[in-house]
C-alpha cells in the first residue's frame, strides 16, 4: 500500500514521519518470532558486492565465510553459487550456523520444492531465471536438488549466534553474513547478538547484516567503529522488495532510504568493513570502569 503512493508524496517530510511513527507502534506491539520464508538470490546487489570483494582475493587462496541464521539454506547456496561461479580458483570454506536442528538438517540436504518457503503465495525459486535454475539444481519434476559442487566445503553448525564462544568454535572469518533474523529478536537481545557476531571477523573483514532494526544496527556500528561500505549501498537497501513493501506495517519492514538524515550512510549500509574487531562493553563492564575511576579520583 505504501509503495503505491507517488514517490513525491512518500518523500514529503510529514508523510515520512507518519510512516516512521506507524512502524514504531508496530514494533512496540509486535509479538516477534522467527520465520523461515526466503528466496534464492534474494538480494542480488548484496551478492554482487560479495562477488566484487571476492575478486580481490589472491589466486587459489582460501576465503572463509560464516552465514549465521542460515535457515533452510537458500542464502548459503546463493552465496556459494555467486562466488564459485566468478572465482572457481578460490577454496571457499563456509560455516552455516543455525539454532534449529530440524532446519539445519533440511538445509544440508539441499532439496527444495516451489512451496518450500513460508512466504505465502511465493515460490522459493521466484527470483531465479530459467538459466540459473538449471545451473544451480538437478531437477526431478518440480523438486530441485542443489548441485554437488555447491554443497562442497560447507560445515553445518548447530549453534547460537549470540554465544560468546562462537569465535572459538568457528575461528576468524573473511566475511560474515547475518541476514533476516535479528529483526525477529527484541532490540536488547539483537544488540547483544550483533556485537557478538562482529567478533567473528578477521581484521579488515566484511560484515553483511540486513533484516535488523535500523536503530540497533546504527547504534552498534557507531559504538564499534564499523566502516560502512558505500559501494552498491542504495541498490542493496532496495534489493529485497519483500521487506521494502512491508514497511511500515510489519516489524521486519525496511524504511525508505532518506539521504536527509545526517547519519544516512551508516544507517542504511548493510555491509561494513571491520577494521579491528572490538568487544562492545556490557553494562557491567561500563559500571566497573566507572567505579574504578571514582576510586582513583578519591
């Protein structure tokens, strides 16, 4: 409905403000829960940026990627298809992490049908061309199995993205992808989880994080000094029409990009370069630091 308004009307300050107010109310009243609806090649501009970043890796080197909240695996296989098609020389090692044993088992099998996704009325293959469907899958009727060269090099991990021990389990990563699950968490939990996720990056690594409350992502990005990647920023922001169309009526809806905001490049970036991973201070850490300062001052 919102997208049906003429752009000149949507961009008016009072209209934007009203939409933001509506979305705030929706978020406050929402009973947030996880969903598993998705698509293959869901956000093409984000995948294109991953391809461009992989282009800078040395020939025949290793690229380590962690996909957190991997759900039924569509994002995992989309990433591997994108990168391995462009850089077959790379040794891509991907850790796919989810908290659900059942969902993880489903993803590992790599077998899909058009109605696999929970997004009512939408096929999980909806965003693929005929050529891509042939390249990615072996078909038996309407059922598709991910090709073997895309299922290689994946470590399926039953873990919690909020677990502080995750860095010791997975090890440092060149890229970390955390898409479309943080928005289903309470903001305080999402903040804590996102701060933990950033610890997985090697210095100079890249974090892709979408499907998250923008206030949460902006706060953590500023606190930890993340560098927003400006390349394809606008295209990535608008790259998943399903979440753009749901604003302001759903808590996962994504607000329109607003260049008038002073913080717009940080707020609307979905990819960040993590120069030096930092641990975000907890309330207890901050309180202890303050107490020590007071004692010294006395």
